[in-house]
């Protein structure tokens, strides 16, 4: 039975825990399915400017995809964005909160917690309130939380609101191939690292761990002669691979145990990730210090003695100096001066 806590006169549901509700009898983690998957257009969610807000979190690569895509396409004037977070020190985990809104109350919806908008949309919803959440603030309901397709909707349905000379991230002639690779990336890279992190048995961990590193090896090989996954220009698939790579050395590595390799040990992936980071929409939406931050001080208070590499060294690291060094990968392109295919 769901548990609730009252906060500021609001009845807020306690966040379900992945390792309890999303793990099978063999210890394998199965990510909950996306619940709000309706698309945009005729007979679906309306395609309008000044109607939607994307809620995303710095550490969440599923939602980071959409924030990068919105900036790349110049959709910021049509779609609002807000970064959510957590308030530490509560007795129970209440999930994502609007910590960057005045008094933690999102002005567009009047909500304090993302879960309120989930239950506005479906009072019987039983899963976690996740990001990305693409919310219709006219109805105060979640229009879409489908991280698998949301960037594609932004690339296609919201095309009328793209900036002039927006990049073609999901070209029609490549869509079938992009979709196939995106499905592969989910199973072998993007979600595999979480399957290892949340595994509750040695076998489940081993399966996910081996899948993840085999996935990285395959992508490193693919990028040996290609600047990006589909050749000379960035596509939707590159965004999906980048958000995992950006978190690998400073976050995921401490959650999955000793790593076979670090990102910096992959000759092609390391240069490729830096090549992408140097595009403004990527570095504007990538928060390395937040990826690396521990929660111990917030959870344990001033008595916490920070003694780890993540507490002492990474906070002082200038990631821009590291990630903006030239990569030389333009030599692989027939159009070396351009990373984005501009739509004519």
C-alpha cells in the first residue's frame, strides 16, 4: 500500500524504491515502463508554443537528452525548461521537487513535487514520478514521459517552432537505422549501466556489467572511422550515447565497481565525447560537478568528513579544460568545419 506524508498541506506520496519494485526474483533490474506515451499532433497532445514545460534533472541522462535537443533545435522560446532536484533531510524520499522555483513551488503548475502532476494526470498511477516529464501547464498534467521517443517528437512534431537553420537530428532517410541503433543503445549501453548498478544478485550484476562494457567496445569500434555514429553529422543517436559517456568516469564508475576501462581509455569514444561536448548545447546542459557530487554531506550534515576523491579532488577540477581540448576527429569527416547538418 502506498505511503503518504503531508508537506505544506499537500498529501505527497513516498517515492517507490527501484530495488524493491523493479527487481525480479533473480535480482535483475527491470526499469519501469513509461506511462505517458501519447504523441503530439492531430488527435493527440496539441502542438503549441507556450504550453509545455520540460522538467529534467542534472544527473538523469534520460532527461538530459531532451534538454540538449531543445537547445540544439532552438526550441527554448516555445518550450519552457526547469531543473528539478531533491531536498535532503526529510524522513522519507518524496522524489523530485521544484527546488529551483520560488519557495519550491513551480509557478506554471502550482505544484511542489513532480509526483503531484503525475497524479493529476492519473490518480491510480503507482510507479515512480520520473524525468523527463513534459508537462502541459494549461492542464497541469504530464503530457509525455517517454524518454525513448520524446526527443523524436521534439525533432518532428515541434518542427514549426525550430529556429532558422536548425540542425537535422533525425533525417527521414536515416530514421529506421537511427531507431534500430537507439534500441540497441538502450539495451547495451544506456540502461545496461543501471542494470549493473541496481542488480541484486551476482549473476544479474555480471550479466549487466559484461553487456555494458561490450556495448562500449562496439561503439568504440564503430567510431574508429566515423566522426559521429552516422558519419559526418550529429544525430539523435549521438545525444543518447553522449549522456551516458559524460557520466561514466565521474559517476557510474563508483556505482558499478572496478571498471574494465575508463572513458579516457577508449581511443575513439573519449575523443568523440569531447568533440560533442564542444558544441554549446552539449556543454550548456552537462554538469560534471553535479554528476560527481556525493550526497553524504547533505544526508549526514556538518559531521560528515569528506575524505574521498569525489569530495576533495573533483570539486576543484576544471572539466572545461579537459573536455574542450582539441580532438582531431574532424579528419574523419568530409565536412570537417561542421558537426551539424543544417536544414535548408
